């Protein structure tokens, strides 16, 4: 039934769920409007690529800021087909060619990322031949998402939108994860990939330092961290991709932080990294500072300790979401270090130093996330859900029977 929890497709490494017979290839449109800089494009590209490469779907990705996608996927450009995904610019209806293309919408499935608004002419094309319309929601560990996951939302124009919530439980939409990701990570580590990776980037590791990557929002407490380090025995080496830290734009800024830490903070800038290279950075570090949604999930798959900076919302509305996630990782210092990094009041500021001193001690805590890597991933759950919705439609509906 539409609105019920989607069946879980069984993968070779998935001990739970039931076997799903893959339906024939279908036409999927994935729509992305970039709001949070890199994160929106990163999530929607990963999904589009998986649908094409792993599920055999015919996929078009519409994106309003293709230049952002190109930073993540250098081969991506308007009009190109990259790893089975045809890339289109999401233009408004004032563009006549775009309007004509929209009016000819023939997708069987439309996935709008994070409430992305669809052009009016595209909506008209959908009404003429209704697809299964999915709104891919933001990731959350909050309990309430299971109640809303998969629910239909009838629209005034006769279309129905379905809410699909990524999450950490079997009753949610799951997490994005390529089928070969864990094998690639493990092979990288078996063959000393971190040594070669850092050597190629000119990154020099020193004995006695904790090496950490960092991707953060502008309000991250970097100055406070430097002041904490100056009175400690911790030596921290931050590897900073270009643009990863607002305000940290050059050698002068890095030197100022180093002085504030009395030399206990060393910063190495590196070039901006494409998606696959960023995964290798996460695999190579002792600890990772990540932000938002996409890099959080990639940090989980790295298996290394991480500190998450959640996207801030007015009135501290993001803090319950943060606490819901930290309930998955009970224990100190990882949870309290994350709270401190997010300016949660009343948190002992020694937790961050404790984590930086011995990041490996958080490994037991991270084992609680290990089962996620064998559960059905988001793309598998989404294709199963779409198939269920389409099968439940009246036989006269155009899309029914084609998925």
C-alpha cells in the first residue's frame, strides 16, 4: 500500500529483508535545487548515479547550479551523460526550449530533492501523464520520521506526492551507499592507500599528531579549539580542502590559528576534492570533522571517529535533531565533543580534547553504527517503494505496470 513502510530488498550482504525481483528499467527524473552549497548536489548525484549504475534505470538529473555539481564530479556538464546519468539544467519557464522539454515530461518517476520546486510547465507535463512523484526529505534520526515515511500527499492539481525519509532504522528510507563502497574502502586500507594518498597531495604526517580532515560551517568554534589546544598536550593536524572552512583562506589565517594554539595546531591546505577523492581523505584520517548530511553519511561509512556539525536552524530547532542522532552513539567523549562543536550549552569542554588525544577510543562507540553497512541502502529501498506504489495504482494509470 502507498504510504506503508517500503519492503527491504535483500542484498548479498544483507541478513535482513526479503528478496526483491528487480523491475524493468524505467525513466527517472531526479531534480535538484542547490541550497546548502555542495550538500544538495552531492546527495542527488549519488542517488542518480546509483539508480543508473546499480539499478539499470534511465536517469536524467536536472540541477539549477550545474557548476556546483561539476566541482564534485569533474566530468559533469550540461548535455553530458556521465555514468549513465543525463545531465540537464533546471531552468525556469521563461526559457522557451526548457518549457517545451518540460511540457513533454515522460518520466515514470520524479524524485525532487528536499522539496525542490518543479517548474510550472514540468508540473503540467506530469499531470498529463502522472509519474510516481517522490519528495526525498532531509536525513534524520528522530523517531517521528517513521510515522511519515512513505505517506502520500494529494495535490490540488490531482497529482500525489510521496514523502521518503532517509534514516537509520529499518522503518525509514535508509542511507545512500554504493554496493562496492565498503570493499573499496577495505582494499584501500589493506594496500596502504593513505600513505600514497597523502603523498600525492603533499601532506606530511608527524608522529604524535592526530590527523583530522575538516569540513565545517562558518560558525564552527575553531578559535576556541585553538585556545583549548594551547594548554594541552594534544597536537592536532588539520587537513583542509580548498573552501572547506569559511574564513580560513590562506597561510596567514592558518598561521594565526597556529599561534593561538601555541604551535599545537598545524594546518595543511589541499586542493578541493571530487567525491571519490573525498572518501579517500575520510578513510585516511584519524578523525574527521564533517557537516550537514552528505559528509556525515560518508564519515559513517569510513569507520573512523568523526565530529558532526549539524546545519543550524533558527531558534535552535536543529538541536533535537542533533540529540536524536547522538542517541545512536551513547558515550563520551564522542557525543560530548560533538555537542561542544555545535555550541550546545553546558557541555564540558574537555570532551573535545579527550577525543583528539585518543580518537581510537571512540571505536567501540562507532561499532553501534556497523549494522547500517549491511542493511538495504536508500536507493534499493526507494526503487522497492516506487514499485509498490506503481503496482497499487488503477490499471488505467499510464505508469502502472511499467515499473
